[in-house]
C-alpha cells in the first residue's frame, strides 16, 4: 500500500482551490471590468458581484466546447430573449405549454378524435 503524505494532499487541494478562485476572478475582471467598477457603498458591491457570478453561471450552462464567455456575452447581448427563456420569464420557456395546447398530445388510437 502506498502511504500518501496528508500535507502534500492538502497543498494540492489548496492549489486547485486557488486556481478556481483565480479563474473566476479573471472572468469577472476581464468580461465585466470588475476592478474599475464604481459601486462601492452599502450592499451594492456584494449584490452586483452576485449578479455577475449568476450571469457567468448562466453563460457557462449554455457554453459549448471551444466557446469563450466573452463571445457568448456579445451574442446574448444582442439576443436577450434567449436569456429570458432560460430564466423561464417568457411563455416560450414553459415546457408544458405545447402539451397543454394539444400540439404534441398523444392521442388514444382506439378513440375517435372529435373535431
């Protein structure tokens, strides 16, 4: 059995966490220019950071391999309806809508359909 050094494992875990933190800071700073933000009083900085992180989460859920967050921000800036669909704020985002409107309802083949 190979003995693992707990201190070495702890250092490796800390290095992974620092890399994740730096990656998030890079995204926020590069795409939102967070370091030059003028919101500095009250809960404003916390709230705007949460909104930015939420926006990055939305973008990464739509992200395809090889696609950057910056290019997606440019794309979704021009097509905000896609973001509203994702947030389920439009009627297009309701997955049960088509079934309620009987467009894709499964009909019973033994019963005639009344028109």
